[in-house]
C-alpha cells in the first residue's frame, strides 16, 4: 500500500482542511494510506503579538517545510492566503482546490452589521487589511488586535471582550459555525485577502510522484483567479505587514481583478481594477495602477 504523509498545523481549521484533502485523495485511490502529521508552528505559538510584528504569515509554513526537507512528510496543506507570494527553497504548489466562500464575516452577539455598531465599539481582528477597510467605514470604532484559532477568537467574543470580530467566512463554515455569521462583507465594497477561501497543497518541487498524485485535485478556474490576486500582491511587495486586498473572478474576456491598498492609521485607501486574459500580467497591471494612485505611501508606512 502506498503511503502519503501530510504535515499540518494542529488548529481545528488546519486539521479540517487536511482531513478534507485526505478524504479527496482516498476517494481517488482507496489503496492510498494517508497519514496526518500534526505539527505546531511558531505562528501558532506566539499569540501575544501581531503577526506583522513577529515575522508574518510565513511563520505558519516553516516547520512544515522543514519536515518535508527532512523526509518526515511528503506534503503540507495550507490556507493559501497564509502562503507567502514566493515560496522559499525547493517547493511547489501542485494543487489549489476549488475556492470556498471568499468573503469576510462580521460576527457579533449583539449587532447585525458594521453600520449598527455604536461609537467606540471594540472590534477584534488580527488582519491589517480588515482593520484598514473597517477604519475607512467607521473611524469611530476601537480596533483591537485578536490572535488565536477560530474557536479561541469566538470564545473571546462570547466572553464579552469584543462587541464584534471579523473572520473569514470559509473558516467558520468549514468548522460548522455558519450560524455565527451575522453579515458577509463582500466585493465590490469590501475586498478579501488574496487567495482567501482557497486550500493549497505544498510539496517538494522535485517530488514528481506527489505532484502527479495531486494533479487531479487542482481546480483550474480557482487557480487562475488566485494567481492573479497573488501576482498583484507580489508586484506590490505585499505581506501581512501591509493592508492589501484583492479579488479576481472569471468574466467574459478573461479575469476581472479588483485591488486595494489601505492605511490602518486613518482609513485612506486606493482602489483599482482591470480585466485581462493573463492572470500574472493582470496582477502586475492592477498593482501598477495602485502604485500610480499612491499606494506606495501606504506600503512604506508599514
């Protein structure tokens, strides 16, 4: 029997995503022995500071990549929005699964949406992108950093530490918390993180057998969209330290890509959009349009 070892973070959402991938693989090949290797990453362990202060989202990948390099794991499963624009070392993304809900979620036990929050309400979010868009809509709110897995964040809301929190719809839905979503924050008014809602598989670039195994799980339309979003982010040199948002969808003539770069400090933002057939070129085009509009000031400020 063939064995495939998948490295994963230990959070409930990471384990759900990895089990989902494992189930898809077992359905394709019942003779495949899929084993999960749960691991703790520095991004999971350091919760007293913001991600941007401790090195960014790449902290969620490093330990999993080292396991692949040591030969302890064959691949890893990630939320693609947590994967840096450029992979370090000999790694590739052989499959990007069909995207789930790309939108953000407004979660509150007392209020129906952003507009109904009282002045000075405490809103929790660890995302500079979410904070910047919220600041633009409601400069009167008290925006507070919020780290931890989905269950931890919901528990803090339920304990009364926040009036509302912002999370990804996909994560809530995957964990069975659909009912906690009071409002979807969606395009075009509100833009998600590049590749939000998409699951990616990472493996060593030279591991042809694993790359071939995952080819059947790759969802080409999702890949085209998220690669355009990531190309925009890459051209902006964006990271979790910069409030960058992007959303691409398929339209007649190719892809429509909308992008935003904002400021957490005062809510100012620049937006741009374009349509094109080549996702990489489209991403670079929208990035340049954003820079022409002054995005460089916001990026330098972070």
